[in-house]
C-alpha cells in the first residue's frame, strides 16, 4: 500500500493556507501546518499544527525538525505564508521593504534551506511556492510586494534547475485577487506623500472592490494541491482572472496591457 504524502504548509491560520491544508488532508495526505501561535489558532480537521515564525531561523529549524521527528520525512513543502503592503515606491521606507522581504522572500529561503537536506536524502520532493499575478504583472502602489514576488519567481526557477538532479521539483502558483484577510487587511506605508493621494486612493478603492467581489480561496487551494500532487509544471494559475492575466501578459503587446491595467485601477 502506498504511503500517504507528508505535506508541510506554511501560514495555515486563515485564507489560502488554511484551505489548502484542509484540501490536502481531504486527499488523504498527512498534513502539518505552521502558525505563529497555536493558542490563537482554531483547530483544523486532519491538520497537525506546528508553531513557527518563518522570519526566525531557529524557529524554522525547530519546526521542520518537529515534522521530521513525527513523520520521518517531508514529501511536499508549500511556502504560502506572506504579507502585503500598499503604498507608492517613494513612500516605502527601507525598513518596511526589509520586513516585507523578510517574510515573502527570506521566509521562503529559510524554509527551503531547512527542508532540502531531508528531501535530498530521500531523493524526492516537491516545493510549491505561492507567488502572485503581481510576480509577472506589477501594479502601481504595490511596488515592493510586486518586487518580492518577482524575487520568489526568480528564486524558484533557479532552485528547480539545481535540485531536479535529486528528484525534487519546484513549482509556482500565481493567484490573482482572492477574498482573504491578507488581501482585505493589507498594511499601508507609514509615509503618505500628498502628490500621490488621488491615484493611490483611487487604486486602493479599486483593489478593495476587486477583493470583495473575488472568489474565496478554494480555487487557489485546489491549484496548489494540483501543483503538489500532479504532473510538474513550472507555473500554474488558478482558473479565472489569474489565468486570463497570464495569457494577456504573454501574448498581448506591452502597450495595451499597460493601458488595460491602468484602466482597471481607475488611473488616467
């Protein structure tokens, strides 16, 4: 009888990560999910919670070791945990940008470095990094978030070249607007420059409206599970807006794509 895959998903307290963890469990996987505080997290059926802060090297090492001690291996790593930020590039301090990258990029790096020795030893594995459509189509007033997702895309492609010799593959999932607390409660930069107020506020209202009318995390979660358990592809976009934007970016001239993006955000 084939053993159930051992899956580790970061950031399962809510949103995409929580739904993905539940979907893996429903598929018969043994699932571990990371949260910053178990005491503050409601239980998930079929998911074993691991307390971990992906911004802390020691916390990551201890969390991954706990999974290895309980399950003996990790077959699938899903790097889902992340944060967002709204503000003009000029309004974004280096400290704010560093905090964003510490979670979205260096958090992925910490997880990869902690899990890969075990995957290399067992000579198989799948790493799923959750990116965004902003990883290939940057949007105004989301510059540092877009930059962090571009970094995740570059890291993932490079890593896939390096680890496939060990039977390990890396893949990206690129969701668009999703109705989650992360998107709805995106922090804003502390500095506000008056010259940007009109366009920034217009774009922010458009984003909020898009999130409010967006589907829930189920479609993205299903895409993550397909990326982890299905035939390897470098990139997967959930059906709907994300898939459409991916095709537009690849096949349409840059000018019309640029104009369409600005129009969708209400910018002149």
